[in-house]
């Protein structure tokens, strides 16, 4: 059983929305598809989508307006930006350490 198969359906929706926020496909202020659209996309009941949206709100990733829908929060976008920056810094550090290691290996040969 894969991780995706082990996830509850609402968790899969939460993870997909989190991934879309992290990659910038859903920037701050972007409207999340409605409950009906998400229910059709994921082939789940509306209650399952509602549970996913509740979880996303609890995580501070989305906020909802009655009658208007759910939107990506500024906080979520800032987290995605800081995560991307941290990843870039780690990649730069790994490149630097790799170069130093290669240099040391060449010296010892």
C-alpha cells in the first residue's frame, strides 16, 4: 500500500492544496475551487471536501468567506516563499560542500 493509498480522501485533498500553494500554483488570495468542483474532481462526498477545507483553515493555509468561497491566505503564501528560500539555501550549501569534498578527494589522490 502506497502513502497515497493509506491517506484518507480528505487528507489527499489537503496535501494536494498544500502542494499547489508550495509550488506557487495557488498564490495568496487565489480562490480554491468550490466544494462541488472538488467533490467531482476527487470523486468524494461534499462532506469530505468540507473536512479538508476545515483542516486547511485550521492550518492557516486558507480562509473562507460565507457565500464567496475559500481563498489562499497570505500566511500560506509567506510560508511557501520561506520554504522555497530555505530549499534554495540548502541546495547552495550542498553544492558548496560537494565542491569542497571533490577538492579534498583530488588532493588525496
